[in-house]
């Protein structure tokens, strides 16, 4: 997510690794269990992964996953809120023990931190009001339809390569982009449906069409940890494997992702 941050993060972490010895402040599994709690980094401004509800309680996919990781280790979860740009620096500084927040596994990041087994794969989709007449990704190639995208998102570079004729309006947030689509300022948006789908119910007057299957997965989202803590990585993967086996992983995914677009998407 937000691929344009990667170079800044990796540059920061190259310096951080030298200063902190590659995450010298990080706690291992034994220290986490001895303390009775695990510090979990989450992004509260990235629904449905993390957000504050009407009671100012932190909720979301990452919060549920974090609680299960803590439960599996027999400790209390303590959530540390951070911005996307702080995910790797917080981990390297030992401010969190594990970090989520839509953390996509990339080769560059894997040189700095370790990743758990994948939680899920991000998928691109075309999101368009049904009355715009777009029925496939190929309909965007002519340039007759205006795209609305979020500035700095991974979809922008993808679209510039594959539908270069399409005019594009860049906005600052998913909420703004979906509102603009509903207002008729553009015809379609291409982005990761797991995140964008959360905003569709905010425009209940629109009948949305979701088009999938035209692109390979954008990437795997995982839990980030420091590279040297092999035992913690083993614990986290063991817990995730157990969650997959007994259905908890799928249940959490359905709770936060699937219901979002189910009402209008066949």
C-alpha cells in the first residue's frame, strides 16, 4: 500500500539498523511472555483494518488479528497506533513487537524486517457506478472514461502503464474518491477492493459494479517483526496456522471485508 513511501522507509531503516543494531530494542518471545503483554502496531486511519468506532474504541481486522495473536501467546494485547510511514521505524525502534496496518511483503522491506505467513492477498478491482456502462477493465483502454484515483496509491502506476489514455483525477483519500465517483466527477476507480469496498456504503444511492479478475494479486499482507527474532516469528506463524485450521482466520476476514460489498455485488 502507498508504494511511494517505500524508498523513504527503507532509507530511514537503513540508518536505523546501523544505529539500533537491526532492531536492538525489540523484545523476543520470552520477554513478551514475561511482561504479560505484546505491543501491536496498528493504523487507526485505514478502515476496515483499523479505525475508531462510535464509542471511540479501536476496532478492525488488524485489531481482531492482534487480539488472537496475544491470546495464542497467553498475554494481553496493547495496541500502539501509528501512521503507515511509522510501521517499520516503530518496529525497528522496539516501540512495537509486531506491526500490521496493510503491511505488504516486498523484496525491499524483506531486507529490513521479517514477515509472517500471509494474512491475505490484496486484489485490484474496478469500482464503478452501474450507469456508467463499464463492464470490463478493457473498457478503460480507450480513454473515453475518466478515472478517479488516490494520490500515491499502487494503482496509479499500474494504470499509467496499462491504460495510459485514460484521464485521471487524483484525490487525497478513498472517501474523497468514492464521493467524487458518486457525484459524477469520474466514471471508475481501480484500487485494492479490500480497502475501497469499506467506503461504498457511504453512498447508498449508487448501485456499484465491482469488476475483478483482470490483474494478479497486488501483494501479500503480513505481520511484520524484526529479522533476528526467529522464535517470535515461529509463534506468530503457529498461531496463524491454527487460526486457519479452525476457521478463525476466515471468520475475521469475512467480518471485515466480505459484507462491505455483498449487498450489491453478485
